[in-house]
C-alpha cells in the first residue's frame, strides 16, 4: 500500500479527545429533574432535627383493600421517620401476615402475645407492646398468625367492632397520665374490608390511604370510601380521610403522572405533595428487619418518606387535619 492510500494519522490532542463536558443546569430531562429533587429532599431532611408534637395524639388507620399498594411499607417508614425526628409513636400491626412486625424487628412467631390477645381476650396493651430495638421512641403491638382466626372469633363477641378501640384508648390514657403521651398511632390494616379493618377504623380518627401509581390503583377506592362513610355514620363519627400518599411513583412514565394528576384533582390538598418513588432500597430494607429510613437514609425512598412524615407532622403541629 502507498502513503497516498493511507496518509499518516495526526496524533489527537488532549483538548480534542478528552474535553470534559460542562454539567448543565437544565432540569428538563427526567434524570436531571430527579437529581434536583433528590438534592432538595436531602437538604430539607437535614434542616429539621425534630418535628413538633401534635396538639393531641393522632390515630391513623393505614387502609386500602387492594393488596400490594404499600400499606405496610408506608406504616413502617412513616412511623420510623416520625420517631427518628423525636416523636413518640405506636404501631399496631393488624395484618395476620405480621410484615410490619418483621420490618421493625419485633418477634411475632406463632403464640407470641400481641394484638390477638388484645382484641379477643381483652389483655391490657401494656403487657403486649414491645419497643422497637433499632428506633428509640417507637413501640409496636405485634401481630401473629393467630390473628388469622380472629375474624371468626370476633363474630360472637360483644361490641365486636370496638374491641381494639377500647383497648387502645385505655392504654393511651394510661400512658398520658404517666407522662409518656404518644404523639402518633399508626394501625396497619390487612388488605380486606373485614372485621379487623372495621376494628381499626372504629379505633382510628384519621385515614391514610396509600395509592399505587398504576392503572388499577383507583379500582375499588370508591368501595373503600363508601365503607368509611358507613363507619362514620354508624360507628365512628370522628373518622375522616385526611391523608393520601402516592406510592410506587415513576416520574419517567405518563401513567404515573396521569394517576397522580387524577388523584390530586379528586382529593386536593389531602394528597401529600411528595410521592414515594419505586426504589430498590425500599424493597431491600425489610429483609434486614429495617425500615428504609434506617437502612439507607440518603436513598430516594428514605428521603421521600421523611418528607411525607414532615408534611403529616406539620399538619399535626397546627392542630388541624390535612
């Protein structure tokens, strides 16, 4: 081959080959917007070391009869976030699967005393609650598989719908008189509208509904709202839907954005402004018997739950519901 066919190549200059691109402040792309939001959440999480206490104990029912929407995950992480910011929190695990107890590292093997003994046998909650070993200020009333038969056993009991309410109010009153008032109670419900969920709604004062940002998210929500209206009319006039939390949000998809927009247009300012994103860290945390806010505090999931807890706490400190 001649030199004319293959002319010698000029060595590349450092400037032409290895120039470093200048970071852009443009937040128009999904990745840039997500990064900016992460930084903003991290700043807000570090600014506040303690949340203000609510005027009175706030009792939340975390409910949605649709499975897989994030009820347990929401209960665990909102409770953990509130406790880590200096508040006294009680979690009531009312799901026979006991996933909330697992995530908070509370023993709940078959035969372990817990919520079953409280609502069926009438045992005092003071004998049943357990402190969370990893989070100061967080106490748990665990659930065991024994709770699976409670729905049948409750049918024949007197005042079957208010068994949990009586046990809980008695315990909260005793703790307040002892100078150890709880600021928040979160009741994790099973994915059904049976007697256990009815007991939770009679015991609660506010309903927190996690809504998954998926196509089927709003299916069945009307039935849940009708049930809440029936309980308010006949059993608990103090019950109110105050908080809606969007979960499993993916800002890159039109589907998530569309569901979020529809929920916000229907529920208005009851919807917490920060949605909970899909996150591997949120899924990993329970396998280590932790909440995501203790497992990885700087992850997007942890920061989103901390921000959601901050919004809930702000409403409580003003002495009004969301």
